[in-house]
C-alpha cells in the first residue's frame, strides 16, 4: 500500500487477541494485520479482506509428554490456549468427535492472554499441550532456546483463513486493502513475499520455516475471493 499511496503515513500499534477488535472499533487502530481468522461471528463486527493465509489449528507439546493425540485427552488433561481466539471452538468440535461426549468437562483449561504467555505456560509444564494456529506455533518453537524439546501432535482441528480487519464504517479502506492484496497476487509479488518469509532463512535463527503454500492459498492466489466458510 505504501507504493500505491506514498503520501499516506503509518503508525504501528501492537495488539493481541484480547484487544484487537476493541482497538479497531474504538478507532485506536484503522486496520489489523495479524493472525485473525475470518469467522461469521467476527464479520458481524468488522470487515475482512481476501484471505492472505490459511492456517490449521494444531497442538504443540513437550517431547517428554506422553500424549500423542487429542484422543488421549481426558478430564485430567490440561490444555493451553490463548483467550479470545478460535482455538477453543476448534478443540470443542474435535473433542466431540474423539470423545463422543460433552466437552464441558473433557479437559482442564489453561488460558494465556497472549501467544507468548501461552507458550511460556507450555515450557513451564503448566499444560499437556498448547493448541493454536500452526504458523504461530512453528514460529514460537523455532525462536525458542531449545526447539528440539517440542513436537506436534498428529491432529489438525480446523482451517483458519486470515484476513486484514477494518471497521464496518470504513468499507472504502476494505476496498483499498483488497485491491492491494489482489494486485500483489496477480503480479507475482505475493508469491515472492511468501517464498521470502516461509521458505527461506529468516532472522534471528537464520533458519527457514519450510512451510509450502497450501492448496487453499494457491487457489485463492489464482482466483482471489473474500468468501470463506463459516
């Protein structure tokens, strides 16, 4: 957008899952570009751009923990997730499939206010595993002091389409954001940026995440749309 609108000024404001929508509605920020999933509930409050990433909710555990799947979870298990994210709903759906009972008492909840805090809870042994979007967990694992101490469960709980949020009253800004993203998808710049950040070494570890573009994202790059499932 800076290339298209060089006269515009930008200020970065840090948000977290607990305050990102409130900050937008209170006009403390004008758009939010992070790991926010486009859901039907959120669309009642904000606008979303065309998806720029499709995450999967997965779970990370300490290698020493015996749990291998959500099928191993019972009422004594402690599951870590970050508040005001879509993870709890995804876990509830997965628990119903595997446990065939109400999720209300299936596991004990250990809730962090931020993703970093949730990861610290996992590292300290406060829970059996930390469930969150795959790209966030990959990043937290790789930048940790001992990434070899963590492994992923085999389960994937849901698909999470990320979009840039703008206010309902700022449809003009949503249009500009969409025009910019779709333009990058069509001229090849989007693929170049994806390759830079997901397939090549990045700081501070100088390691590559090695996360190939998903089929869903490839399809959206080929035929951009902001229509997502609920």
